[in-house]
C-alpha cells in the first residue's frame, strides 16, 4: 500500500466519522432524543456492517463502524449540551428580579448600551443558583469589567423569535443558546459587588485590547477609529446602525467582524515577524501561540475559531514538513468545533457561512480564476476579485434562505478595498502600539492610517448608497436551497472536468489557501 492509498484511507475515515457525528447531532436536534430510537438506527447500521463482513468487504465494514460510532457520539453530545431550560428561569420570566452574577466575557457596547454576559448567576434575594448565562443590557454608566461580580435589577425575559424585514423568522433563542445564554434583562440597573473568578490570560488580553482601542480612539477621528478597531480587533459595537447597514449592503461586513481573511493577514504578519528573529520551528511555535492568544483576545467567535484552528494546522504541517491538505483541515477544524459546542451546528449562521466560504475558496476559486485573467495582479486585485466572486457564488443560496438580502456590488467593492486592508491593519497595529510609548508618535502614525480608513468608509458609503447596491429576495424553502446547492456542486464538478487552458497545473493547489496567505509566505523556505 503506497502513501497515496494510506492518505485516502485516513481521509475516508475522517470524513465518514465526521459525517456520522453531524448526522447524529441533527437526529438529536430535529428527529428524536429517545435512546430507543437511536439504538434502532444504530442496529440498522450494524446490520449493514454485518452484511459487508459476510461479503468480505472489511474496508466498508470499518467505514460503517466509524459512521455508527460518530452517529452515537454526535447524538449523545448534543443531548448532553442542549439541556432543558432551568425551571427557575421559566418561573421568574416576565417578572422584575434581582440577580447576582459574574461578568464572564468582555462587555460589548451596542447602540448606546453595554451588553454583559453573566455566569454563576444567583436569582432572587436568596441567590438561588440557575444554570445558563444571562444577557444583561445596562447603561453606559456605571461600567463594569470582565470578572466583576454585579447585582442587577430588571425584568427577566425569555428570548423570542421574530420576523425580520426580509420576511424570515430569526431564531433569537437559538442565536443566544449557542453562547449558553438562556434569558435576557434589558434596561437593567447594576451595582458593583466585588471581584469574581477570572481567567488570568483572558483578563490580561482584554486589558491589552482596551488599551489598544483607547490609543487608537485618542488620535484617529470617528468613524475611522471605529473601523480601525473593527479591522484589528473585531470591535464594532460603537458602529452606528447606518454604517453597519452600509457595510452589509456593500458586501464588506466580513472585514469588521474578524473573518478568516483578517486572521490570515494577522497570521502572516506574525509568522514573517518571528521568522526574522528565530529559527523555523521556534518561529512556528510562536506564531501558533500568537494565533491562540489573538483568538482569545477577540472573544473566539465561530469564524475566528475555525480560521485559527486551520491556521494552526498549517503551522503544524509545515513544522513536520508535510503537505497541507486544506479540505482535511477544514473537516478537522469543524469536527473539533462541533464537538466542543454542538449548538453551533444547529444555530450559528456565522459558522455555516464560514464553512461555505472556505469550501468556495478551495473548490470554486480555481475555476473562477480561469475567467478573470484580465484583472490585474497588482496590489492583489485579482486575488481579491477571485475570492469575492467565488464566495459570493457559493454562499448565495444560504444567504437567500437565511437573510434574503444579497449585495450586487460586493465583487466591485471588495476589489477596490481588500488590497489595502493588510496595510491598514498593519498601521492600525502600530498606531495602537505607539500610543503605549508616545502619544506624539501615535499621532504622527495616524496621519498614515487615517487616509486608508477614510477611503474604505468612502467606498462603502458610496456604493451602499446606490439604488441597486443590494436586493431583498422572497423567502425560499430548505428544499429549494438544497436544490440550488445540488446544481452548484454539479456545475463545479463539470467545470473541473474541462481542460485547464488558462490555469496551470499547480494553480489549483496554489490557490487552495487564498484565505490563508500564511502558506504563501512559507513556500519561500
């Protein structure tokens, strides 16, 4: 058995096991959580395995066993995590309550109010412990920090789904549930009690984050300073609703919510920096540590975690001098994430879009590259165009199904803006860092940074203001979305069968990691 056959077998087992886990979670979420029903399905699968055994197809027998194991594990894992609502929460819903809890995440400013996620919650005067976190929306003053124990007074409410402007039902309870949040309190009044449990690393990183934001805010005008914080740290809480909608209509919202694109830029800069100072393996270790710390710093959303895991796998492959398989890396990253938190598979739209966008970069982007040869390569214009067109095509059915709003000018805006984003993030980093040592130096550097930010906002507002910038499509069913993806997959498969007259034989591999430019930097080794 040669290495290629071994690689195929390993990949098959990984894909089958992951598929079993996904199906098990979907079964528990939408069909049944009865142990009897699950055992019946597992028995049928084992019968298929027994049949393959008698047919002496041992390879397929092992595949069936891996699928069965994944199905059982996935079902049990989701059932364990997705627990029923605490009776105390339901009992006090729609009532004025007093709760005490610890701020377990970095607070976020949202449209004039501050959102706190409370854990270790005690409800009522006797502080009866309840399971799950509570989202509290409080005034901007007084302001509390991560690790603070706070007493809040307000009306406890259970989140409810609502109808959006596009005619879709937004599953707000599920959106909060994936983050462990079971109830909310709006317009709450809080009082500081003391310090609670803190993770030292998180606490330190959050302090660094706030210092950076304060340094940028002190020398860069609004709204440019908000964009800088969004690009570098994913902070967009101070964005006005109009500006946020402009970024969404222009198809640029991904640059201010820390997508894989931002992580790729940060990873590449980190690796280049460490490689100049240290040996190869040590530089890879330090770059990996930097990725992990950055993911913690910005809160570790689904997109950030997925991109960070894949970035770490890139570094691991390079450290062991092995070829990086981005498809396997994507599956492995997704597997780790859904095992850690199965609810993102069911409720997290960002996770779904992140996976779809990465699939587009792997399989659709090389095909798009054949037809955009007239785009200049200067400043990464062609790369930005290819990545944007590929991802827009592949996420379109899901966007129509979930949101309905589709940006028509996203490819143009991304081509005009994305090439300057790496430099913009680099200068934002230096402005924030310089502010630690010298306000004057930070101020001088801001003269370089601000034009880049102003240009990005100008392009966003101009194109978002066009009457045809985006359209809202009527709702479609899950079956229709599935049919659209079936046509897309068939089209991609057919195009891949055609001879590549424009693209060279290695271009598909070279473009596998458009999102992960870190590999390109590493190929110079």
